[in-house]
C-alpha cells in the first residue's frame, strides 16, 4: 500500500516579511551581540561619566544658576549628550566589522530589507546610548552637585530622555560611516568627526563666544540642533523650529546615506 502523497508547498509565492523584517527576535539577537563586546560597553559607560567628573564638579558651577538649575546640571546634560553620541556612533560603526566578515552581503540573501536592517542597527545602537546617558546621570545624582529648582524635579527624567532620543541621529551617522569606510579606519575618522561636531555645535564652548561667521556656520552642523534641544527644558523658553529642522535634516541625511551604502555594499550578491 503506497504512502499518501503530501502536496508540495508553493514556493513560487514569496511573501515579504512584515515591516520589512523588523522584529523583536532579530533586535534581541543584535542587542545581545552588542552587549558581548565588553570594550565597547565599558567605553560607553566610563568615558562620558569621567568627562562629567572632570568638568562638571567645579564649585563655581554649583553656585551659578542656569535656567531651572545650575551650571553643573547644564554640563551634566552636555556630557550625557556627548556620551550618547559617542556610544550610538560606535555601536552603529560596528557594522564595519560585519562588512569585513562578509556578513552584510549574506544578509542580502534573506528577506530582510535594507531599510529594516538599518532600523534594527540603529535601535541596537540606542541601547548603548541609553547606558551612557544613565551612567552620567547616576554619577551626577550621587555627586549631589547638579541641582534642579524645586518644582522642576521632572527635568531629571525629561532631559535624559531628550538626550537619548536625540542621539538617534548619530546612530545613523555611525552606520553611514561604518558602511562608507574600511574597518581599520572607521574609528579614527569617527573620533575626529565627533570632536569637530562637538566644537562646531557649541557643545563644549558656548556659541556666543565664537566669531559671528562661526556662529552662522554652526547652525548647519549636526550637533547644533540637538545641543539646543536637549538643554531647552533646563533653560526654559520656547523651542526654535530651526533646531528641530536641523536635527531632523541630519537624521534623514545620515539614514539615507546608510541605506544607500548598505545597498551598494551588498549589490554584488
């Protein structure tokens, strides 16, 4: 007696994955891979907190007001932003290692779409950015030097959230350079670029101390809008839409660049 035949599945019909392949399983795997890189995680936690300890605990800053807090709180936000930028950029740039191993080209054989892959990588880098922001704020809170005015204690929640969300711009930047540059050069260029962006956007030195021409040029740099937006809750006042436009424009530019380079890098498959 012959065995019953089982109809073969119709493999000619390929259903695209929902959301282009973005799902919690892939995201969870990427986060675990990132957290196994101890050097990157330690770098993200220690460097920004150390910068705050070096520049934010001056007694003069503790006694000088800045909006709804003191100057030390202002510097804490600045160092958290710089730390988040360093962390998310480094997390995104780790794709350069995958490129060298041929992993990104293998992904081209899967249903995972380029945009979905970029989104997953950016979200993964944001985990590292959150760790950097939390580290700076924990150190600031323990030190007791940064203060917020009574009635504005919610700024301890609002400002780090603003910093973390804003660092998404540099998660895209890290991915873009990770696909653009060779593995052995990417971190060197990233360090130089971020330092220039920080000074150009007024993160380390107030823009009002710059010559007028540099103040105008600063408004077109990637960190200008973010720097203004993350400090706005502390300083009070209205939000300038120029800041929002600056951050949104650079996020779009870096994201488009990352997708373009990913497609170009995997086009040989």
